[in-house]
């Protein structure tokens, strides 16, 4: 019994040591060496054959157990020419490939067809040419594709619709032509097809994106999309009334106010004229009334200081009011 326990313990320890010291697949390491040695580049990558790949090789990321290469990021290394055949295709566990900002030429790399686990593809700012792959169904996991700023030509393949997980597609600044296919990509959040030679009518499935992502083409837009994140559709209503319909413009409203003020001033002036004429007649009649202190003819005084041209302030108006009060009171007393 003790012997059996000892054997099991040794087996478990050996298994743990084996897993803790997992070695990178020789095929992945050799594929990387063949790739970099066959591909001219201007920047030293410092890949030492005798060092551990996963911890020391620039741009290489491995799986957690360090058995496979999952990511290869080599932007701006100075690669020029075509990607060597039968190199990258051997990295069958590769999920992320970034070779952006180099001088890579030739058609779309055929080696990528074997990378069925590819999730992120960055090949922008290179010198690729020729058509895009007709069949994208081999990359079921693709989430981000950036092929912008190259020389790809031909039409946009309808097979992109098979990338149901795709969230970002950037094909800007190429020489793509023809009609944009009706792409039904439920997870697509970012799109850029600007500065190509695309024609035709914008398909319904892409009408939620802002107009700027289609600029630099000859595309007929059925409506003017509102810039902003996709998913919020802007509905075109050619017969709808503008927001300010039925409201007067500011200039018309100002004209009405001015006209009303002018008419008001004219009316007020007319009423004042009538009132002054009536007051003049009343004062002339009341100025002949005799007071207890003697007969005083005040009509001349009133004419001069109240109704004449010399009345220039409110003081004259107060005097006039006081005199009228006295005259009316006197007349009332005499008639009583």
C-alpha cells in the first residue's frame, strides 16, 4: 500500500514539473525564424535562437502554458517585399497579427487562409495590391479587420457578411470599386470605406453610419445620416414641417412692435391735443371769476405761464392744477 502511494506521489510531482516547464512547440519557433530570416527588414528584432521565445522575442506573445504563439505584433519594423510563403501559415494558434506601417507588397497573403483562429488583423499602411479575399468564411472569429491605406482594388466581397463577430472594418484609402454589398453584420460598430472608387446606392444595412465614413466615393445616399455612433437611425421625413413652422420671424415681430409703438404715440398725441384744447377753454372761462380779495383777471397770467410757450417744466403743470382747483371751488361756492 505504501509502495502504491509513493508511485502516485512521484507521478503527480513529475506531471507538475512537466507542465511547469512546457516548451514552445518547435514548429512555431521554426516558423517564426523562417519568417523573419526570409523577409527583409530594416530594424533588428533581437530574436536569439538560443533564448526562450515567449519571454524574450520582440512582438511575440504565447499562451499561458507557453506552448503556442498566440500573437505576433511587428509594426514599423521596415519589412519590404512579399510575405514569405509557408511561414505564418504554420502558426495555427495565432489570434492576433499586426504588420501595420511597413512596406509589404503583393496580394493579400495566402498564408493567412490557414490561420483559422485569427481574431485581430492589422495590415494598414502597407503597399498591398490586388483584390480582397473572396471568401472570408475561414475566419469565423475575426473581430477587427484593418486593411486601410493600401492599394487593394476590385469590389468589396459579399463574403464579409460571414464574419458575424466583426465589430470593426476599415477599408479606407484603397482603390476598391463597384457597389457596396448589403452587409448584415449584427456586431459592426465601426466602419470606414472612405476614399475609394465605390459607386451605387448605399445599402440599407449600412445607413445607420455617419456620412463621413463613405466620403471620397460616388455613392448615392438615400438620406443624410446624422454623424454619431451607429445603431441610432435618423429617419428621413421630406414632408415634415420645420421646427419653427407657424412662428413669426424675428424681423416680422420687430416690425409689428415698432408699428404698434408708432400708432400708440400718434393716438396719445391726439388725446393730449384734445385735452389741452378743452383745458384752455375751461381756464379762459374760469379766469373771469371774482375772488373775496378783489376782482383779479387771471386769464392773461394763465395764458402766459400755463398755456403759453414759456411753460417748460412740471412746475407749471402743478401751478395749473392748483389754480384749477381753486377756481372750481369758487365757482361751486357761488352757485351754492
